[in-house]
C-alpha cells in the first residue's frame, strides 16, 4: 500500500536542496523502511523531467530520472484507468491549477492519500484532499 502522493514540487525541492528537502528525504526514507511506496503520477514525473531539462540539460534530466528510478516511488500511469484522467480534467475545468497539479490532486483523491507539496495552487483543493504542506522557506 502506498503511503502518500508526491507532487512534482516536492521532488524539485528535494533535488534543488530547498528548505523542504530534508522533510521530503524523511518521507522517502520512511517509504523505503516501511515498504509503503510514495505515489507519483506519470504526468508529474514528466513535469520534473522537463523542468530539469529546461533549467539545466537533457543529460541532467536523465540523471534525475535515473535517480527517481531508485526511489521508493510507484509511478501511476495516466492512461490505464481513466478515472485519474477524468478527475484531473474535472479539477482543470473547475480550478485555476496547472494540468500536472490536477493529476497529483486527482491521485490523492482517488487513492485517499495525503499529498506532499508546498505549491500554493493546491489551496484550491485543500477541502477535498488531505495535504501535508512542506516548508517553502
């Protein structure tokens, strides 16, 4: 069983050693020790990849992708079960959120799990899903 859902914001904070990095690392360590992997949607995986590629290079994006592959993270595909895509589409149609963020929120809702993020966009769905707010400073 998965423990929580990761937003791409949380992973980027971890990789960029931002204030939330230590807490994200703690959740990764906990997932490793308990066997309860964290969930990350394929869309959010792609958001991390393109963000790193834009900021650095494709080689760096590949390095980060390889590192993500060693983490206790289960990738949730978007296409196998249209419930995830449908819920993300509902969020996108009714909220002012990025499409990738809508997928993270949809995964948290459908799996009944807490979302790890520091992205203020998620305040719009805070009444619908459990959110653990990571430090931004």
